[in-house]
């Protein structure tokens, strides 16, 4: 081969690999309606990427819609969707890093109002017909919101990162990610009435069939990871189940529809009866190379929904299991699915 | 015609006819023309082999882009990120004017580019990367970009490429003072002053710069409202001091200081209601060096102390989250030039870094030692140059896999040079990867891999025409690629990905003189496929998909005209799809930017000259985002004046 041919060959090199197409497939997003038998999937989205979304899974057809909000409103929902609460015929979407709560019609998902003024809201708990509390990651406050005017009407000073809340025995119980207490607030006075020592990293709280509250704590600051049971009437901690070692990290505590079985994530999905005397040793659903990020139990059918965030930078996948733990099927949701709301 | 056929065939495979393909095809046609004259030898930079910088002496076979002085002058008011984005194939992930700007070099990540200031790697030991918007172009009077793996030459991190900023000595030039002021859209204003006083023995430099902008450009929000960008002000100022002395005929010693303070507000994303965050970056960098260049041997000893601090404030009344790192670097090289075509360099490097801050446990520190040996073979005849390098590094006493490279350069014809290089690569995890609390993983392994380059550089001078083109094909694999993923309790890094990057770069330029005018036509095209080859988790749909924020196609083209005291440059850059999900389903659309600049010499005499300029960016008002939900400005203008005063010594000696 003479030099000129060699050079000509080299000059052709750019053509060799250039057969990859970079244009993505167009996405068809039509507004979809949510029916009475389905599941909203809360897709957190990436921090600062503004790609939070709410997926909808139709239990009757087995079909999933990636996002209800953007097609219905022509604009994305916001940055980091932490939670969704259904109340009085409205859906309340708490969008953490957008500092807002978006009120939607749960059927067509059109936004009807936006409540602003938050620093980094996490969860919304209705505490009366037209009143709700919103926990905050920063600012040492729980916000009081009027649901009639959709505006913030007050603050409750509560130190640290407040997280999930529950209303029981006429009191509001507020978990705290950065402190080792569950704070008790009187919704009549909107003031902290008491605190109950648990472990640090309290993140989720549910009420069981006996009216007792269970709190999942990740531990930290010298306290172990733990599940704690609280009597909301006496404001006493009745039982503590400490996890061996500090690497455990129980969270996403959920309860079955009958209130007799607890589920939580700790890597895999774990299941525990409310009368059990010890923590489960083995997972109910093993993680098996997945990154479990969200957990929910269907209150009617007992089906367990567990979300795999995969690498947190693509659509997550939701796996469905029967109440006995047998795999059923799976479907794709949005980015970083973290929670489920059943209707 | 042959190349046209290839282009059409490729388009049949690839779908729609695209501009990058057309550009490639055009270049192929250019390449098919007969180049029959002499090419300037990019290797033979000077006779004194012993005094050559490491980059010039031992990088045979790699593509090195030296930014010429006219281009540097055009970017005197800009930062390194802007220069790279407009003048090179390097993709710059920019959060906006003054905001964080990082590189993706040939499909690599931000910490796969080594940035060296006078031979010292100034990348942060905390996150392993450099913010290009914190490097104003005024801090260097020479900038070179080396493409491809260079960890054997430059140490950990130079996987994708390396950028070399230098303050060159200018002995015997007398008094030189240069200054400039510029003002532009959105409250942008910049001032710089650079003075140099030199005799044949001594050169003293002082530089001052200041830049600020309200940066309150108009943009359309996610709710389709138009508003001005809030909380986006930045101010940056700094000082450069330098003293170089020539001792005897063969020795030179120098000391440089570069101090800088930047205060930047962090604007909200399109999805944030507001942002009150701001950050303060302060750095002090001192380095000293001694160069000895004898007839058969030479030595370079350099030492540097780098201190950087980052204070992050959530709001004006919150306390700062502070991270601080100090790095001490000492390096010595011995260069031997025995008889014949051989050049040998042996060196030792010691780097000690420590960091403090709320995110680190107390006393985080790291010691690294490296031995390296470099060799060049360059016979006087035959047009052949080969270089080889090997490097062994130890981190806190543990050895890192040995790395090395081999490069070959062969002048096949007076107008054609063939280049080839192969290298083994590595990158040590940064402090954040290892020690951040919570999540840091002290058990991380270094990233390692290998790369190969093949290229051809052609140059043809004919009458008033100067044509040159360089085409480079590259291939790189990196194992143990570190990414952060959420764990059960917090995010934590792991040696998770295996990334295969490959592609083609072209860089072409035509200069011709027509009467009193000089015209320039240039084009850079870039095709990068950079894919993760292993599943990060069981149901990962991202295998063999393009990495996020790595455009597969990008390029730029420029046309310039110069006549006596006037010059006009028009340049366009194209950035193709960038995916924002690892399954390549979500993306940011491609964008074109058109920039223009005109300058005129308004004063010129034996001592003084002054130029006035006006430049427009994004002249067509493209709405685009480089980073998702971070809108960028529409049209903007910057205008200013640059002046230079020169009073040469009565007896002037040539710079060695």
C-alpha cells in the first residue's frame, strides 16, 4: 500500500463508527385519567433535575402511565416529589426541592392550586377537615396549612428534620430524621405537647390494628437502628426492637390493610407481625441485585408493591408480590419511584 | 466522489442526513485532495532538547492543541470553560456564566481531565476536578491541550486529556504593561492589568483581575412566564505574581503566586421557587521551580503549595458549610541527552494532601509518591519519533497498578504525519469518594483502563493558502469507574461502571491571504460514543447506552477576516443530543449558538497600542440548556478596550 492510499484510508476512519443514531425515540404523552382501582406511584426524580412525576397503575388492565401531571398541565411537576396525600377529593403533592405543595384533581391530575412558602417540605398530614400539617427538612418548623384557602397559616417550632406524621388518639406524632424523638403536637393548639424518646433517624410511622403506632428509625448519633412501638394514649414507648449492628437501616414502614402486619425496607423487604417478639431474620422479598427504594401494600388486596430505583438515573421498575410473597408481575414507573398511594 | 458515496451510505444506516455527517464528509473530501508540500514540524520546537517541557518532548503520537496567541487574546475576558467550549472538541458542562463548569473530555467524566498550572496539577483533592469558571484566561500566557490518556506523564486523573496553563518567562523584554476593561449585558464588567518588567537576567510580573456580573438575564420559566434570573450574581478577583531569575547560562529559578476569591450566588433551577444559596471559593497557589539545561543533561525541580477553601451558604443568615484542602507537591526530573537520538527523563513526585470540613472525619490526609521514566527516540533522519513512558505510584504506601504509554509519530510525506499512541491509565479516588461522611468508601479501588489513538495530521502551504487538518480516532476502556449511588442509608461510591469510549475528532483550518486581507475558515467536529458496558443493577436498561451529558455529536465552525487594523470573527457551535437518563430515554435537545466578534486597533505607535472590541454571544437568541433546568442567556453583548504599553530594553536578548 502506498502512502497516499494509506492516508486515504485513514481519512475514511471518521466514517467507520459514525453509524450510531443519537436522536431518541419521540415520547407520546397523552393526558390519562386515574380510575377508582389503581395506584399512584410517587416518582421522586433527581435532586435539582426537575423530573419528579406521578405514575398511575391501573389494576384492572395492568397498564401503567409514566406521568399523569405533565401531560395534564403542560409543565413538569417540579423537583423531588416526596409524597402524595389524598384528602377531601384532592391530591396533595409535596414537592420538596421546589418548596411547594401542588393540589391536583386526583382524576385528571390538573393542578387546582399551589401552596407555597415552604423551605423543603416532606409530608402532608390532614389534622382536620380544612387543616393540615406539613413537615420540613430544614427550618426547624412544621407548617400549618389551611386547605380551604390553600395557604400557609402558621408554624410549629420543632427542631430538626421532621418527616412522616400520624394522627392518633387526637394527637399528631411527628418523626424526626435528625433527632432521637417522636414529637407530639396538639392539633387544637398547634404546639408541641410532648416528646417520646426513640432512636435517631425516625423516618416513617404507621398505626396498627390495636391503635398503636410503629416508628422505623435508621439510628445514628449513638442510637441503634430500631423499630419502636408507641402507645398514643399514654404517650409511652411500649416496645423497642433494635437491629443488630449499625449497618441496618429500616425505613418505608408500611402496614397491611387489616393493620396486623408490618412491612419495611432494610435492603430487602421485611415482614413482621405486630404481635411478633423479634425482628424477622430473613427478608420477605430479597433484593437480589435490585435497589429497593419504595414500598407499599394494597389495603384491599394485600398486594405488596416494591419499587426498584435501578441506578437512580433511569425509569424505575415496580414489582408486585402477593401478600404471601409470590412474585406477580412488574412494570416501569418514573424516575426514582419512592412511594405508593392506593385508591 | 468516493467520499460522497460513503457519506450517503452512512446516512442510510444512520437515518436522517445530519450536519455532523455532512461535515465529516466535507472533511473527507478535503482529505482526498492532493497535499504535496511541506508540513511544519510540530515536534521540532527548538534545538535545546533538554529544556523542552515534558509535554513537547515526550508526547509523540498524541494530539496536542496549542491555543495560539490571537485566540488567547480574544478570550482575555473569558474563563477556561468558555475557551474550551468554543475552540475545542471538549464538551463543557456549564451551569451558566460564572457557575460551575466541568469538562467531558472524549466521553470522560469531570475528574478525567488533569489541569496543570506550570506543571502542577491544580485539580481539587476533595472532588478530583476543577471548576473551569474559576480559571480566568488571564492567568496563563500559554495554553495547550493534550488529548488522550496521559497518566504516565501527568499522574492520576489524566484519562481523557490534560490542559496545560503556563506562565512563560520573557527575559529581556523591558517594560510591558497590558490592561483591559470590558462591559456587557446583565451587568457584566471585567478589568485586568498585567505588568512585566524584565532584563536579560530577571523577569518580574504582576497581574490583577476583577470580574463581576448581576447575570440577571431573561428566561422563560417552566410555567411559561418570562422573568429575570434571580440570585445569580458573581464576582471574582485575583492576583498573580511572578519572579524569574536567570542564573548563569544554564539555570533559571522562578516563583509564582496566584490568589483568587470568587463569590457566586447559586441561581434556582426552573423547578425551584427560589434559591438563596451562595458559595465562596478562595484559593492560594504558590509554586517555585528551578530549571537547569546543560548540553547533555538538565533538571527541573518544582514545588507547590495549593490551598483551597469552599464555603457554601444555604442563605445569607445561615452558617457556612466549609471544606478546605491543602496540597503540597514536590517534583524533580533529571533529563539526559546522551549521544544519538535518545532523550531520557527520570523523575520523582511526592504529593501530600489533607482536607478538613464538616463532611470529613478529622485528620483526613493522603500521601502519594510516584516514580516515572520517560524516553524519546528521535533520529535526525527518517521522520520518525517514538516515545515511551512508565509510572509507578504509591498511595499511602499501597502501590497503584503500574501505568505507561507508547507513542509513535511518523512523517510519511513532508505534508503528512501519522500518529499513534497507546496508554494504560488510572485515577485514584478523590477525598470525597473515600472519606465523605456519610457514605465515603475507603475500600475504593483506583479506576484503571487503557486507551489508543490513531491520527493523521496534514498540512499544505500553497501560494497564499495554508491548509491543515488533523483527524484522530480514539478508543478507551475504563474499569472500576467510580459512581455514587444511594445505599440503604445514604449515597455511597463504588467501583461500578466499565466504560467504553470511542470516536473521531477532526480539526481543520484554511487560511488564505487576499490582497491586504487574511481569511480564516476553521471547523472542528467531534463524534464520541461513550457507553457503560456492565449492568449497575439487575434490571439496568443503561448497558451499552451513551453516558448522560456526553453529546455524541458536536462541533464548531468559524470564519474570520482580518485587514490591517480590523478583524471580524463569526463562529457557530453545535451541540447534539445529551441524554439525561442512563436508558437514553430522556434528553436535552441539540442547540446551535452563533457568536460574533469585531475588533479594531484604535491606537498604534512605537510604545502604545489599543484595540476596541465588541462581541455578541448567542446572536440568534437560541433558548437552550446545557444542564437540565438551568436556562442560559439569550443574546448578550460584551464590549471593551485592551491596551498595551511596551518599552523594550536598549539591549535586548533573545528569550532562551
